[in-house]
């Protein structure tokens, strides 16, 4: 791996780690203070670009917390426990390893994957691994809508908020709406086909193996794998990777 690529990954991981730490340190008192400052900035937002920039920063902070929460809530119970112990309780690897009964090496692998998910979310990117999590999709759609609405309200001329970035967010928004519609077709009509049944059942039980899913759907493992693969091919146009 090239040195520049390693440096980029390190920076992205650091950003994601900071977002997780900020999420867990966000107390009710801090939220109230931030909301008060936000309201004040909204009242005087006509007074200059500096105030508008600060207001946008507050909104982006709120959106970051929504995005981090969307990732955490989509993790398996074991991974959620790991995140809670590490970032909320500030426990070390040895203590966490004992608590979740997993080796330190395995925890490191979990950390890598979780941090990657948080970074992708912070960039409003949904990937193919997210297509079975409707709540996460909805959260990201809502986060994008908040950003776009705020940008249009405080900087309609795109003086300091990049218009190309906003256009990209609008594309993401439309794509994720398309993804959600495809997923909801399966969830709302599970008995119309075996494919819909497999997808709808997996959405309810996203951490089951194909064998376990096949048992619930009363079909074989190959059928489950085929229908999941077909669904992912269908919705791959709506996600980033």
C-alpha cells in the first residue's frame, strides 16, 4: 500500500474515531446549550457570514451525531457492547476482551470495520452492506435533508457552502429513496414471492447466517444466497460501493 494511501486511511480513521467520541460525550446539558446557541444564531443569522458559518457548523455537528447513531444502531449486539465499553466506559482492550469473551486481535478487526462504517456514514455514503437496514437508510436520508434545508436557508447563493457538494447530496438523497422503495416492496409484501420472504426475514434478522435464514424461510441455503445476491444486484445502483 502506498504511503499516501496509508496516510489517508489514518486520517479518515481518526476522523471517525473523533466522531464516535463526540457522540458518546454528548450529554443532555451540552445538547441544551447547543440548541440555545443554535436558536440565537438563527435569530441573528442576517448579521453576517461568520454567524451563518457557525450555525451551519452546529447543524453539521447534530447531523454527525445522527449519522454515528445510525451506524451504532445497525451493529450486532456484540459490536454495540464493544463500542459502548471502549468509547463510553473508556475500558482498555484487555478489560473489553474479558467482558465480551473475544480476543484482542478480533477486537482490533471489529474496530477497523466499525470505524470504516462511521467514516462512510459521515460522508453520507451507504454501501451494499447497508441495504438490509431500513432504519439506517432513513436516518441518512433525514440527515441529508437537514443539511440541504439548512444550506438553502442560510446560504442560497452558495457563498461558502460548496454547490457541487450539495448537488452530490441531492443525488445521494434520491438514490437512497430509490433503495428504500425497493426494500419496502419486499418488507410490505413478504408473501408475494420467496425472494420477498427471504429479504423481509433477513431485514428482521440481519445477523443470521444463510443456514439460519433458510430454516426460518423453509427453503434451502442456496435459495437464500441466490435471492440475497439478486436483491443486492438490483439495488447496487443506489449505493456507493
